[in-house]
C-alpha cells in the first residue's frame, strides 16, 4: 500500500455524510463546528467560501471547483461574498442569524435539500471525521483551505457522485462513500501536484523512486527490524548514498522517520485498543517494552500508560 493510501486507511477517512444543496440566491450558510476534513464542490452556478469570521478573504468557486477545508474552525459558503450571513449550522441544527431555529429543510431527494428553483446554485458537501495522530499527519498535507480548480478527472467523478446522491437504492451509502473517497484522493493529488505546493518534506520525497519506495516499505511493515543498510539494499543503493538522499529529501534520517511513524501508530493503538503496553510495543517493532516506553515518552512527553489515560490532544 502506498503512503497516502496508508494514511487515508489508518485515519479512517470515511463514513462521510454526503449532502447536495440546491439554493437560489441570495443564500449564505455558516458551519460553526465543522469536522476535521470537509469537501465542498460546486456542481452548478458559482459560490464563495470563507474561513473564520467575516474579516477573512473569500475565495470564489466556479462550477466544478472543489474546496477541501481542513480543521474544525468555522467557515461560510454563500452565493456571493457580499451576501449577509443568514444561517448558522451548529450541532447539526440550523439557526437564523440573530436568533431562532430554522424549520426543516425542504427535501428534494434522499440526500438533496434546498429550494430547487431555476437559477439555483448546486453544491455537494461532505464532512469526514478523521482519527487520531494519523489523522493529524494526513491534515499536515493541506492548508486550512485548498481549492482545486475544475478538471476532466474531478469533473467526471463529481458528475457521477451527483447522480448517485439522488438515488435511494440498497447499498447506496457504501457506493457514495467509495465514490467520495475517490473524489477526495483525486482532489488531494491535484492539490499536491501544483508547482511550488507547500507540502511536508516526506510527501515531496514520495516522488523520488528510491526514497518513495523506502517510505512505502516502512509504512507497509513498521514492525520490521529495519536498518539503514537493509532499506538501502531494498531500493538498490549504497548505505551512505541512501542515508544522505533520504535525509536531504525527508529532512531527517531514515530511522528517525521510522521511529516517528511508529510512535504515531502507537499513540492511536494505546487510545483505541485494550492491548497491553507490551503488545503495542511489539506491534510497532519493539521487543522490549521498556525501550518502547522510553521512546514514547521522548516523543509524546508522557508515558504510554499516561497517554492512554489522558485526554485526546493534537500532535506535539
């Protein structure tokens, strides 16, 4: 499994709630408590999206554009940046600006809501709940707002997704989730392929055949007793040349990267499972639970047991 697929899988970037909105101007929706990752796409008409409060700069979305919002801060989508705030969505409920709760939206289909009148803007929105420290690593790829212009590949996926949203057949949720996953991956690829994209060093290193393969090997089998020499042999390089190229592209030595990845996995295992510390240690490549505990405390600032008991926090 390649590194991006591994992150998406481990972050459990799935089970997104997909909705199609058909709104006739003027309209404005503020999402006050967004999930960690949101995909907003304009199917027909134009819209704008703005992060944070009214003072933030809006970004225009043309038909076929996809906006990927990372982080749980508020954001607003509207037909036009000048449209005054109308509705705030908080806790799954709609509230009128100035007080009061909005009545139920008019349902136009199984997952389609709005007025459906001529001249309306058609939007798709889906929110992902990401998981744990791996989820934080996935979000590191993205800025708070990434807008991917319309393109042939994303447009085809959007058209198919819009068609499926309107259906209500057996297995429909599974179909939508897989299609949305496809759209998310296409959008991430397009964003990361931009010239001068500000990406984490490890992501840029994936383009290098040898270093990208070494990263894949470490993600595929983090518990393996990897050495620099073994990784170098796997990718057909000398030990010294491999170590120098890896550090130059990724920004840290191979085994430092491996330790960081192991600690990320361990942090989630400690929170998500009832496995003993020793069992978690073995899962991420440590035969000695004490050595694992020392490494984990150095990485996270607390012991594995304290991490397991403590509140969920972001990465250090």
